[in-house]
């Protein structure tokens, strides 16, 4: 990996992290924090975009920059798991299962849709 690609990944990673923070904040402010809707929205949009980029990209460097840098820092597996676990700890078992299941099924479905859409570009 060249230094330029590494710097690009770092720069795009910063942009992705800030975008995730802002979207999560807007969602929590607008819809409340009883369900981790911000993380859900971030992960679903990021999964769709990752599928789109992977389906459309024929250039490994572009895929590395966008998938690893931008979308790798934008999406958040660890927060999804932590929020699901916290919901269960708080006795919100149904919400924990909804968060876990909807995120898993939605992520797989949206990645597939993104791949199909990207392949058409």
C-alpha cells in the first residue's frame, strides 16, 4: 500500500467518523434515545453504500479508500453489539432482539441490493 493510499484512508476515515457522529446525533435528537436508531441508520446506509461501491468498483485502490477508509469508520459493528447487549441488560429483550435481528437481516439485504445496483453502473 502506498503512502498516498494510507493517507487517503486516514482522511476518509476521519470524514466517515464525523458523519456517523452527526447522523447518530440527529437521529437521537429527533427520535429519542430509547432505541439505537442512529446506529441502525448509520449501519444500514453504510451497508447499502458498501455494497454499491463493491459492486461498481473495478479499481482496488478506490475500493480500499472508500470501503476501508470512509465506510469502515462510518459503520460500527461494535456499537451495534454493545447497544443490543445494553438493551437486554436493561430488560428490553424485545428491543434487543429487534435491534440485533433487524440490523443483521437489513444489513445482508441492503448489501445484496447495493451489489446489484453497483453492478449496473
